[in-house]
C-alpha cells in the first residue's frame, strides 16, 4: 500500500498491472484487464465481443440485476431463460427452447457456489451459432474440467466487491479472456482509447461508433489490497468449504428447509467454491424476520426475478413464465457466511432456524 502513496499514481498504475498478471497466473487466462467494477467488466466485455443494438443476449431469469442491465447498457436485448433449480444457473434445456432469430449471444451466470453446465451451454451455442460470454463475477476459483470460470467461451468477468470471495475495500472488477483482441479492446474502452492507441485500432469498436471509450480504470489502492489478499485465497476457499459442510450437517434434517446446496464436483479438475451459503426455506420472509430479531443477518437472493423487474416490463413476461426462478425468488435466503465464522456462531444460526420451524406451521 505504501508503494501506491510513494508513487503518487492512484489509478491505472503499476499495482493494477501486477494484479492483472497475478490473476492471469491464478486463473490460467491469457489476459486479465482490470476495471472499476464487475458491472463495468460485463458491459465492456459485451461491447468488445461485438454486441450490436437489437442483438438478443440469452441470460438466466434469476440473477443480480447487473446481469441484465449490462446487456442493455451494451446495446443488446436480454432474452430470459429459466434456471436449473439445483445450480440456480441457466437450464440448458430451457436455453435451447429460448433461442430465437434475434439471439446472438448467451451469457450463463455462475451463482453462489457452483458453475453453470458449461458443456451443455456451449453445445447449444454451437448448434445455434451463439457467442458464449460468462457472468463469472462470483466465481473466482471455480473450475470445470480444469478450466477456470470465465474461460469456457469468449471471456468472463470477476467482481471484487468487498463481500466477494476475493474482495477489495470498494468496487473493482476484471475481464478475463484468452482472446488478445478482446483484451485489447476492453483495455482501450476502459481508458478512453489508452495512450499510444486509438479506438480505431480495434475492429470490434471501430465498427460500432456508438461505443466510445469510458472511464472505468481500476484504482491502484484496490489493486494493492487484492494483491495482499490473493496469497491466502486458497486458504479462504478451503475454510468456506468447511463452513458449508458444517451448515449442511446441522440443517439437513430441519423441517421447513426445502433445499440445501449441493456440490457439483463431477471429476478431476472440477471445483465448486462457496461464495454464500444459500438455502431454500418455507415461510422464508417470516424466517428472515425471526433471525433478524435474534441479531442474525441474512440476505435474500433475489426477491424479484429479472423478467418481472419494472425495467423489463416492456418485454411482456408474466408470472408463471419462469417457474424455477420464481420459486427460488420466494424461498431462497443466504445465511451468515464468512471465513471467521465460529462453530458457536453456526450453532446459534442453526438452532434459531430449527426453533423457528419447531414452533411454526409452515406453508410452501
């Protein structure tokens, strides 16, 4: 951190370059480009991949708002797809059915602790000539067949929001890709067409004059924080796995807990990483209220499915169009989860959940 202050370079400086190199080594990406947030990473990646006005981008109906808003900000139109109820990721069968003549891209999201079925998603994409872009904002450390999340298609993103598995002290994000042209294009877009190169040097931008560069540089202070935390990331991931297993052992027989997370490590080179510990519960809102009154914080993910957000009302979706996403929105809640959680903390949370259902009549 002292190096940043000594250098006087607080944005887009040497520490950002060091972090990009370290993340490339960790993930196996050929290139990593640091930007100022995970949301900007999505927008700039989509633009660099050539999204044009009116292009359909297939996204899951259940995700953080930025998944769909980034598509709009990049000039595309979100096309929503129902989710697999176990992984909360885009369901490949529903994806196949959702492809239209306007579809040009598919953007699966890796949520909570596991990745989308990338083999099935990419198979659908090949059949229909779609470009795969991954919203891997939550997925640092996750792998399938030895390939890190974000590197199964044209590129992916990372978010370093403070609550993430690898979190900064404010907003920061990155694009990761094996395609040098995409990386160079993102690098230009984040910095108004960086010194020594103009936007016209990059075909993906020069063909769509509506997308000039923006100011989306990463702060060196955030890069320095992330560089300091990166060496203990694997230790933190292992601790998160222990906590998740402990939660599951305590909650597996609790009446009213509808679904616990399942790991999907299918073989060598596969790894899930717990970002949050998410359950589905009957009477979710009443349970959240009870936990809150006992001083136990929770987070509801996501109370309104993306197709039913007011911003996307013009697309005309109705209740019942995305049954799995809608069920998750009614029942999903994340319990307290961070590496410093103690066994006593776990017991207090789980005992409160158990007591709630022991004393309540529940409905689905």
